[in-house]
C-alpha cells in the first residue's frame, strides 16, 4: 500500500506524477487537435493553435492533479470524508 501525502500537503512524488499527467494530457490533446481539424492534412495544420491547446491542457491537468492531491487525505478521501 502506498502512503499518500496528507491533506493540504504535497510531496515531490505528487509533483512528479502531476508533471507526467500534464505531459500525457498535452500529447493526447495534440493528437486530438490535429485529427479533428476539418480537411485534415498534416502539412497544413495550424501548429500554433495546436501548441496553444496542448499547453492549456497540460496546465489544466497539472493544476487539477495537484489540487486533487491537496484536497485528499492519506486514505485518498476528499476532505477526509468522501
């Protein structure tokens, strides 16, 4: 059983897992943004908008993961109750 950080606390493992989550979210969002464009063509893709979507997804995933870990206790329950 893995020991989780306490409520209102983060450890280095939480930050590392948050970074991995952010990278995976950015990669998935990039693929989705590329293939969901109308008349999909890899050579005419708007890379700036895809990079913007990837950065936004990475930031949201990182902050969301850290926020979830801040609000859960050692047993993984939100606010120690749910």
